[in-house]
């Protein structure tokens, strides 16, 4: 889609399941392959600032390597895609720049996945382990209470100097 397309079609609804998954390469080295990818977006042309506004959702499933264990696992996620793109930064300097003359939806979908993938993919990245060697998880109140009960031994050393 180019600028002339958007000037003629101010609103476009795009829904697609991408089937050519072998050609998709993601930047995260922990991603082995893309298993599923679809998007459902509304693309609007804002003529006053010559900007393409994209609103929608991207769904994907990947085969990835767990950054903690090294085991392979399946990772699925959905991304809310709400962004603006411009063919020129002189009119709208707050939008992403469209490189070239074409707005290639599939390339920008892949870019959104790359941007939103966690750097360290893990099967249990949202689980906090509550055990450890020499530490515990506390609430903020417990932490402040614990801090008030700590005696600073430097005061004892200062008192020894005072007695001499």
C-alpha cells in the first residue's frame, strides 16, 4: 500500500492468517520458528497530517528455546497494535517513518512481534519463585518495619571513641 492507495481508501480493514511462515525470521535468537501468525487490524489515513493509523491485534505462536532451561517450548501471545506511521517526518514527527514508498503490512507485523517479544523468553517467565538462599519476599510494610529494627553497629564504634 502506498500513499496514493491511502488517499483513495481512508479506512481499510485487514484480517489475514499468514501461511508462508517459513520465510519469517525473527530477531530473537531463542525463536526457532513461527508456527502461527494472524492479524486483525483497521488502517486509517489521516490526511491532515498524512499519517497511517493502525489499530488492531496480532496473534502468534512460536517454537522457542527456554532461556532458563534450554528446553524447547511453545510460546503464544497477542499484541495490541496501536501505532502511527508517516511517509514524511516533516509533517508528523511523532509517528514512525515508513521506509520507502510502500507500507508493507506483513513487514510491520513482524516488526511489532520483534519489538514486543521478551528478550529472555521463558516458559515460566511470569512465575516468581518464593524461595531462595538467604532472602524472602516481603510486602513494602514488612520491609520498612524490618529496616527500622536494624541496629547500625557503626554507632557502637562511635560510642567507644566517645568514652576514650
